[in-house]
């Protein structure tokens, strides 16, 4: 078992979900309350997942603008925004505005893959989905960096012909806080090459035969860091890893977390849905060679030992607690509190 500890930062990842009975307005308010409580506990980062057309947060950037008015220190991150269905210029404008409103605490994580095919809704494209997503990501990165996005070439465009226009408002530090949500070694290497930070999480693909999820995750992180050093001749930015870490401080909680583990192992990516959420078509076996991370649960001592023995988490600079999507505010508050007080200090973390 690995027993070496290091100074870490601590985050959490929420889908900002709601059930039919409480509705979206209450779900959004509960999401803000969760970020406020996490900041009071000393969490350095809070991440929110984007999911369209369901009982989850669909537009994280304005949500972060609201959270920023109720917090002052905690970083606000998206994990992740799929670029395939984003207008890169509009997203750059929204991100710049929000980052300035929250005093430079926005950490957007972006992705070029998507498991949901919404072309009929967002509009079909001439290229294949991944090529389109990469093109939109490149345009977004240029816009956020303050590069010209257009040269006025005719009348009626609001400026003299030949004027180069840039996205406003521009937040100078935002480009350096952007990350790639990577589910494979290739994606992590590509993130390093184009100068994006890395967050990796609970679903990966590309494992070698016989390789465990934690072993592959550690290999992904090392490949990212090696590529960054080779490409940029500097030390890579901190790597965040999302994981299911559920310390049960009572017998009742241990039973609930064990049930969640069973649900995740048997239902896969369809596990833990709030009441009223769409019925998934994904079964217990994840598609496209995806593998789901283990759930570390038990009493706090058992969970601490499991996390210390996990090579993927050992390689992380920031551990991000993945909150089960069906958990309500009270359950989430209990979980982030128990992790911060019962487990995280033994991992090298302090508020």
C-alpha cells in the first residue's frame, strides 16, 4: 500500500440535480448552498457537470456567475463542457464576463467528445463530430486568449473595414486556467500539447488488457506531464482527478454508500438518477470500451487506506469528490463534511 502523502487541494463535482418534487429552481438554490458550505469547509474548488435536456444543470457558466456572488474564495469549474455543441464566440463572451464577475475564479474544463448525439437539436455539421469539436475548441481558445476573431470586411459590421475585432470583455488570466476533460491517454497528451490543464475522472477508455482503472489513470497523468514538459519546457499545471470517495461515519451511511456502489457496478453510467430524470439507454456495461472507476466506501479508515493505495489518486494534485447525482443537499453536505474532516487530512490536505 502507498503511504506517501503530499500537499493537495480538495474539490467536489456536482451535477446540480433536482427531482420532480422539488423542481429546478430549488435544485439551483441547493447548488449554490452546496458551494457556500464547501467554501466554509475549506474546499479549494467546486466543479459542476453539464447535461442537456434532463434534471441536471445545462448551462454552468451563468450558474457560476450566481455562485460567485455568494462565495469569495472557492474556484468554480465546469467538468465538462462538450465543445461539439457550443458556439465558441458566445461561450468566450460568457466565460470572460463570468470570470471578471467572480474575480478570476473560473476554471472551465472542456471536452471534444460526447456520448449524447444531439445533432438534430443543435444542428448537423459537415465534418465528423470530433473534428467539429476540435475546430470549435481551437476557435474558443483563440478568442479567450484575446486574439482577433474577425477582420471587418464590409459595411454594416459596426467598425471601419480592416478593423480586427476581439471578444469582449477580455479576462486576461482565463486562458491559463482552462482545462481538458480527458477520458483517455490520447486526449490527455493532446491537452498537454495545446497548453490546457487536465482533469480526469470516473470514466476512462483505452486500458490495456489486465490493466486496472487506477493503474491506467496514473499512466494517463504521467503521459500528460511528460508531454507538457517536452512541449513547453515548464512544469505542468496541477492535475485534478474526480473519484467516488464515500466515507461512512455511521452504519446507516455505510449501508447507503454500499448500495450506491452496487448500483454503479450493476447499472454503470445509468446509476443514481433523481426522480423524473430521463430513462437511460446505457446498460450496466459502458459503451465504446469505457470503464468506470471504483467506488471507495466503508468507514473513514478503510476509505483512507483505499485512496492511499489508488495509484491514480496518488498521482493527483487535486482530488475531486464525485457526488452521486441522486443525492440531495443534506446527503451532499454530510458527504463533503465527512470527507474534509475524516479522510482528507490524512491525504495531505488542509483547509
